[in-house]
């Protein structure tokens, strides 16, 4: 069982929240190496998905700027993310990022709360109530 870190938003609200971790790597890949980079990235996606603590792992390509690629990973907890950052699979992501025509944008986010359609419905309801 993986360990999740819980936090308390403030002293009055003692509702514990599970913290997940989102990792993104945005890179601009030149056309001449894009196929090779894509092959490297897609070959390891299934291996990353079965790592302990991986919730999801996806690769996206911008349809308007085809040279832009993003690797997005969602992790159950900080320990799983840290272990992954030390893995050969993550080194492959960094290797591809080194092929980029400019420095990649690498970000890590802690996710404390997520919402779905109910957020849109609430916003629409408030708009119509005015």
C-alpha cells in the first residue's frame, strides 16, 4: 500500500486531504529528431504506468505546434514521484528533453483538491441566477 501525505488546510478545518503530485515536461522537438524522440517516449509509457504509485502517464503533442510535446505524469504520493525521478525511465525523458531546441519547461505540482463537471454546473448555475 502506498503512503499518501495528508494535510490540514487550516486549524478550524480538520478535514484531511490526500496530496497527489503532477509532473509535466514541455519540450520543443525539432522535426529531424521528433520521430526518434516519440519512439523513445512511447516505448516507456507502459513501464511507467506499472510503477508503484503511478496514477497516469501520458504524452501529448500540440496539434497547432507539432514540435511541442508534453509528458504528463500523476503520482499517488511524494515517495513514488521521488523514486520515479531516480528511475531509468525518467532519465530517458530527460534524454529526450536534452534533444529539444530550447530548454524544456519542467514542473511539479502538488494537487490537494480536484473537481469535475460539478464545478462547471455550479458556475453555470450562478451565472443564470444573477
